[in-house]
C-alpha cells in the first residue's frame, strides 16, 4: 500500500506540474496577443528607420553602433532604465568566483517593458540578425526565460567570468545584446565585455545604443567587474536557426532558468 501511495503521489505531482505549465503557457500566449498591436506599431517604426548592414561574421561576433533612432531609443530606454535595484522582480544570482548580477526574465518584461519584447519579436530585428550571421533565425520559445531578458549590473563586483554559452537548441544559437545603459564616472563603466582567442584578449566596445551579435558557443567571453557608482543595463535577446531541442537540452535549459530566475522557472 505504501508503494502504491508513493506512486499516486508522484503521479499527482506530475499532473499538477503539467497543469501549472500549461496554464503558464496559456497566460504568456495571451499576453503576446494583448501586446500584438504595440508590436506592430514598433515594427512599422523599425521598417522606416533601420537598415541592414553589410558586415563580416567570420569571427562569430559583430558590433553595430547607434542602432536605434533617437525617438525609439528613448522609448526603449525609458521603459527599462529605471532604478532596477529596487524592482522586486529582479533576481540576483551569485556563483562564487564566477558570476554576480541581476536579471529580469522574459515573462517579467511582458509586464514591465512590453516595448522590449516588441523589439525582440519584430520582423526587422530577426531580418537584421539573419543578415549579420548569414542564416535565417527566429526567436526562441516563450517558455525560455532567457529568450529576452534584462541583465542588470548595478552593484560593485557584478560580473561574469570566462565561459562559452551552452546551446539549448538543435539549431545554431545567437546572443544579441542591446546596450540600454553603460555608465561610469569617467564615461563607460568598468564592466567590459571581453573575448579571448589564441591567447589574445580583446575588449568589445559596448556604448549605449549599440548592438552586439555573437555566437556564444564559439566565442570565449566574460564581463569584467563593475566598480562603485556605475551601472550597466543590457537587453539580452536570443535567436536560433532551429528552436526545437532534445530532452536533455530541455532539462538543462530548465536548470539554467532556475539558477537565474528562481524556483518559479520550474513551472514556466
């Protein structure tokens, strides 16, 4: 009887998890529909202002300066460039000797900054990234909390050490960073994006309103520690050539989301 009871308890937990997961997806999809009008408006703005650059992606990383026109840049920045340290939805994470910083998840951006989601989902942004990397890309799934997130370097020592990005999808996976803010007392903050190849370390310039497109599984990179009285806010967007994944990739992606966004990611 004890064994049967345990089996029933496990089945009940699995059923409950599936119900919560389905409910989360339905709510998120409904939110997407509610923001559709705004997304379409922003796409029209992009269509009239952005152009597709001709750049080389042979080093798996490209920086595009002065991405958005002034009006659109202000609209995006104003929605994100708040005192994020006081926002209770920002999840702080700390890995000794490797990482410290805050993140605002994809789901939270739908509520607090739908314009950021509009930028990420826009047809022109996908076309822009596709042009840079040389392959057609699409957004990663709604339930991946890192599909579009805000990276918040707001406390001294916020950083991330040397690493490659793990690819959670069957297709190639690209990280696209839009710089909302990157300020220190003497200009740019001390939190510098760096890459390392062949024993050489290079600093990647990330001034405000620039866009960095790179393939993280091919680029060994880090962000150096933030100093006092500095802040660095980055809108991180991920795209892939194929959003399907294996069971192992799906499980690993969920563990990563839990590490960044807390236990609630278990039912997202």
